[in-house]
C-alpha cells in the first residue's frame, strides 16, 4: 500500500513537471491520481473567491461539480480555510460542520480537507472524500499535505504569469493612451486656431455690430478657446518631453540678466493680478549653460502661479544666488501656500488641489509644474518646493554653474530638433 502511495506521489510530481507549472494541468493531475488515497471516490481542489469557494478541479463522483460555488462559512472546506487547519469528517450524517446538501449529491460519508497556503494566506483546500464512514486517518492527511505542494507551485507560476501579462497589457494601454492624446492634440490644434481667428474677426466687427448679449457670449467663447488651446499646447509639450524629442538650444548666458528680463516680461501679468515683482540680483555675474527659451517657460510658469495665488497688493520675490557648484533661482510669494496633503502630488500631471480651484477661476491645465520639472531636469537641474517656508509658497530651481554640468545635463537631450 505504501509503495503504491509513493508511486502515486511520484506520478503527480512527474505530471506537474511536465505541465511546466501550469496550474490547471497540475490540479487535473492531482485529482486524477487515486493511488495516494485509494479509498476515495472523489478528489476535489476548492479555491477561495472572496466569501465563496468554487470547485476548480474535481474527479470521481464530484467531477460534475466543477465550477460549483458554496458559501465559505457553510462547509468543512471553508472552515479549514478560515482556521488554516487540516480537518477530518468521519461521518457526514452526524457532523454539523459539513454541507449536508452538497455531500448528498456526491455520495460523501467521510472526508479530509487540507489547506493550500500561498503568499501567507490560505487560498483553498485539497479534499479527498469517500462513500464509506471512517475512511481516513492522520496518515491520509499527511499524504494529502505532500500533494498540496505542486498546487502551491502552480499558483506561484500563475501569479507570475498574471503579473507579466498585466505589465505587458499596462505598457500597451499607456502606449495607446499616449498615442491617442498625441493624435487628438494634433488634430485639435488646427480647428482651434481657426476658431480663435474667427472670434477675433467677430470682435473686430467684421460680421457687423455686436450687441451686449452677443459680446458676452463671444467673451465666454474666447476664454474657453484660450483654455483649450493652453491644454493642447501643454499636452503636446509633455509628449515631446516624454519622448525626449523636445528641442533644446543651449548657450552660455549670464543668469542675472536673463532672470531680470523674464521678470520684466511678466510684470504686466503681475499688475493685472494686483501684485508686484521684486528681483534680487546677485552681486557678481553668474554664468550657466542653458536654453534661454526653455528656462523662460519654466520661470514664467512659476511667476504666473505666484502672481495668481498672491493676495492683492503683495509682493512676489525673485532671488538669484549660487554656491560653488550650482546657481539657485528662488521664487517666493505670500499666498496660502501648498496644502500639506497635496505636496506629494505637486509635480504630478493634471494635479490641482481643491484650494487651487477655489481661489482662482483662471485657466489652468494642472500640467505646468509637471512640465517645468521635466524641462528643468532635461536642462540638467532640479526644481523643488520648499516645505519649510511657511509665509506662502517658495520654489527653487538649481542649475549647474558653467563647467559643472551634471550627468543628466542638457547635453543628453536632442538639439535643434523640429518641434
């Protein structure tokens, strides 16, 4: 008898090896090998699915039950899963733990159930059952424990395959999403330009006199067209940055003069917001190698954000300094600051806090800081939010001084590429 049982275990092992870890094939091999417990008239693998059990593989009198579901708390198998202990029923007619209706269907009088562990949890049971009472003992439970091993291996292989499949599918979804965004953005750009042009002509009186109600509707259309164009432009910019196809044209610049020029360019916007800019220029010239146009984009984003969120009559401070390796450009405002629970998402795409939506009705895509971070990193620097600054919000850009380029410098990015 023992030799037959061991031969049965070896047969299961060979079948599982031949299946190369396929879970369904391993379970089929196990439920078809009766020499491990020859007194059985059925073998079942039951797996957990939430608060239910389902017959994943079965043979003998239980073969027709494959796919059947039972409540987790309504059977001996469910109790084994919940407790993590092997259990034995010597006579189903007088054992309150069993599902009387289910066992009657398969002619079950006695059984053993052994839990199947996987990744620290019990995910199912292996069950042997017989139409005779007192058909099993502790030795049978030990043998059943040995059979559970191949199921665990199959579950691990299935989990790995699922993870690989999910990773591949996710990559494809991301690719399709990026392709869709790119195509839609390109397709929207031309009609939006036409719409904006037509609205300007109407505003100029090309279609006749404009009554106040019509003027109000045109104003709404102009503002929303500008908002949509900003979103399209930001999406196209992000696409180029992601693919590293953004054109960079680096040159040697004196940072103080560059920042002062950018501040002056944005003073009118600050005035419209009811704030003023102050600029603290360094005592001596600071030279860096960067793309002035791309740096201008990043600084304009920081300055416009600071102006939008600053209280009326306040000051936005721009400070340029340096240490032995890096130039530092700091923008401080006296606004409400960045909510603590939002800071970890600050540079995420489309991220806008509830505070942002409440404090301003100005157009915003939620892409500005994400684009700025990506662009500065491709310029070889960093952009950070100063969480210790409590008087408002403060952002700091670090760029390497001339002769101190970093590994992630602008030299790694394409130059003079078509946009």
